[in-house]
C-alpha cells in the first residue's frame, strides 16, 4: 500500500474516466443481457449482473486487465453459433489463448473486413425495424432514444450510443416529473362518472364546477407547475362562461385518485392555492385521495386547512355535497 500514489496531475482525470467507464460498462452489460433475454424468453436480474461485472473487473484489475463488460458483438456471434450456457465462454477463452500463443502468424495476413463480416452477419439479425416503427407510434421520445443509440453505436462507439440514449431517457423522465399530465374532467351522460373530456368526447361540463384530474404524484419539482396549470384552467373556464353568459366557477374539484404520493412542497402548494381561491370566493375540494396522501395531509396543517368537509370519496359525491346546484 505504501507504493500506491494517490496524488498527481492525472488523479482527477483517472477518477472521472473510471466512474464514467464503470457506468457505461454496467449499462452496456445489462442492456446486452436484457436484449438476449427478451429473445430467449428469460429474465435478467440487474442487481446480480452488477455484482458479477463488479467482481469480474476487481479480479481482472489485479492482473492489469482493461475494463470488461458484456460485449454486444461477441454475444451476438455466440448466439448465432448456438451457444447457450456459460461454458461457451470457457471454450472461447481457451480458443483465444491458444490462438494468441500459437496461431497468430497464420492470422497475420487475414483482412480485417473478413473479421468484420463475421460480426456484422451476427448483429444484423438483431436489428428490429418493426420494433422501431412501434416505438414511433407509441412514444416519440423512446423512438428518438432508439435511433440515437443506433446511430451513435454505428457511427462512433457503443459508449457514445449508450450515453446519448441514457441522456434522452433522463430528459424524458425529468419532463414527466416536472410536467405531469392534468386533465379537465366532465360528467359522462347517464352515469355518475367523471372522465377526461379530451378522451371522452361525450363528457360534459357541470357549471359552476371545474373538475381537474391530476395524474401524477405531487412533488417539489412539479407542485408549482400544477398550481399554475389549475389556475390556467380556471381562467379559461371563466372566459368561456363569460362568453356564453353562464355563471362562473364557484368550486374546483381536484380528483386525486391518481396521485400516489405527495411531499411537503405539494402540501404547501395545495394550502396556498386554497387560500388564493378563498379570497376569490371559490371553493377548493379534494376527491378520492389515496391512503398515504390522506395520512400526510392530516399529519400536516393542510388537513386543518381543508377539513373533513372538503375531502370526499369521489367527484360525484363532492358535486352532490355542494351547497349550490350543478347545471350540466
């Protein structure tokens, strides 16, 4: 240990490169495993893969090996050759060792294009054009991540392709967290169900109520956006009512059946929005909050702010309990 050097001008670069290489190697190894797992209908445990890759590289570093992970091209060649178990790796390693020790002169004049053709032939069967087309129909960002990863691997390297795909995926996650989906809900005729008016064309508004559904957990990252979005719905509804000579909004019903969690910032945002609406003479009531959300509300000042008479089991119950009559 006294011969190890942890100082110098390249220590920071080595640490940064090591962390990035480790992350990319782990991502590549798990991605390769899950790709072939989906083809052969078996499951891959990401935790076990991480432990295996970590132990493998720790043991390899004792013999000055470079960072090792699951190779996509080598795995494709093995799969095309009919390999099914880990014994194939032992056979392959033995063959490589014999080749390096005794057969290298025979491969000296072998063109690289011949070796490349073996890999390309094996990998070509893994390209799923129909799967990419389905991604385009289902989720455009997933399709962009797929194409970016493909082009990055094809034109630059596996590391660059994976980095781009991971970056796009993280952007998608952040977008979903900070911009959760909210909908204006209406009453489906002949029922007591309130559904999204964008999804159910037959759903109708129920003046003087504005029913808004939140389809995400409420965190510090999206609480401000949700309040602004609800106030925007209120402004648009009042403008629509003014043009149609109808009564304005007197009550906002917040459907929280899809809100799976809420933090302190979310609770504070609800309390602040209620105070603002109270000054404008508009009630704010909550419908169908799940157990964990209700528990946090009553453990905070928000439970006192709303009270038991402002929290209902369903939107229909909230509308029926209002002191003013709904006018569909």
